[in-house]
C-alpha cells in the first residue's frame, strides 16, 4: 500500500516514473509504521485525477520522513529508540566510555543542558552566542531566531558553565585552557556552518568512546545539508568509525558513539 502511495507521490511531484526506486517502495510497504501509512493515505484519499495539487510543504515533510526511514533501514536498525529527546540525552550520557569534556553547542533556554548536568557530577560547558541563528536555517527559522536579547538562561545546577560568543571565537581560547578528549558532545546548533565549525575545532578531541548527540540530524526537509552533512564530512576527513546507538523516533535527534 505505502509503496504504491510513494509511487503516486513521486509521479505527482516529478512526473517521471523512472525516479521511483522499487526497492524503496517495497521497503516502505514492509517496514514503515502504520501511522505514516494512515497519514499519507489521508493526504491522498481525495485524489480526483492528474490535476490534483498537493500541499508542497506537507509532501516535503512526508518525503523527508521517507528518506530518513530509508536511511534508518540501511544504517540504524540496531540503535535504541528512546522515543523522546530527554530520554535520549540520558541514555546517550550513560554510553560514554572515555573521561573528558562534556560540551553542548546551542544552549538557547538551557533545557537540554540542565538534563546533561543532572547526568554527571562533572562540569558541563554550554556554548552559545545567545544572539540567535547566524544565518537562515529554514523558511520558518530565520537569522536571529532563538535570540534571547541578552538574557542568559539561569541554572540551579552547580556544574553548568556557559561560554558566550560565536563558536569560532570562543573555542580556540577555551581549548587552549582545557586538555584531554571529549566525553560527550551535544550538537544542537542546527546549521551546517555552525556544526562544521564545531567539528573543525573539537575534532582532534573526539576519540573512541566519545558519544555525540545531534538534536537535528534527520527527519525534516533539508536534513542532508546541515548537522548530518557536517558530521559525515568530519568522519570522512578523520577516518574515525562510529555506530548509531540511539534515536528519538518522532524527532530529528540521533546519538552516535565513536568506535
């Protein structure tokens, strides 16, 4: 059923039957959850003919989930599904097997940093300009989104340390003061440029046993061009190996461990 819907969606979007990968259609029929089947069926149930116009953004979201599901089938079948983000953070923190720095990039209001701080007695460092996105990310998330207008989040956790400023400016002096590998890295900076900057500066500290949690790795339109892309470029350069250890199925969040 879902494979047929995938074929119909592809024909409507592109008008070229050859673009449909039969293997993808078959996998979708066999593996994608019933929830997605019903959502796509509802979207197409009023199909009145070849001139029907579908909501492009809705279809883009569906196709992003389809491509993410395909990636999941190929690379992530052994990863744990923690369902929600907070549970994934707590799970990922327990998987670290090397001592070292605990760092988050993209703090905003501090919700995830608080969870990280609860999981360890060690100091945790949160990096953020607190001026919002340095450039546009999506149509809805423009430059300046997440700007706190100079009001930094407050923490009751005694082990939280904030490092305010743009990553390319704050990381060199910070790393010159703190030696050793990375234990846990939370990449929550959304943009390719920001994530790439993080890996450029901390890449040498990422070692076997390091756990990296991405907040926006896949499952949204354009996912291949941001945190996912920055990480794939980093591992290609470094030669490091990794395994997917966890994800939150209804969110873009994914955790990996360097092996």
